């Protein structure tokens, strides 16, 4: 009878061990998916911010050129914006 109980307990322990391995694998996969999602969101945000910076840089260049042309027009008589550029 002891051997039967021992075999039953070992069988149940093996089933429990298999379940725990399965649960660990699922949790690890979920964690990896979460890390991937977080990294993708961070990359998207970084690219968005870089685009914002480039847009501001271009606006500053245009503003500087406009100011330069206007300054040139003001100081040189008889010159319009098309001639100055």
C-alpha cells in the first residue's frame, strides 16, 4: 500500500511540476511581450520628438533667412525680396 501511495504522490508531484513549468513559461512570454511593447512605444516617442526637433530647426532656418532678406532689403535701396534671394 505504501508503494501505491508513493507512486500516486510522485505522479501528482510530476503533474504539479509540469503545471508550474507551463505557468513560468507563460509568465516569461508575457513579460517579454510587455518589454517589447514598452520598447516600441519608447522608440516611437523618441522618433516623434526627433521629428519635432527637426521641424523646429527648419522653422528657425526659414525665420533666419526671412530676417536676413528683410534686413538686406531695408539697407539696399531698390532691391525687392526676389532680387535679394
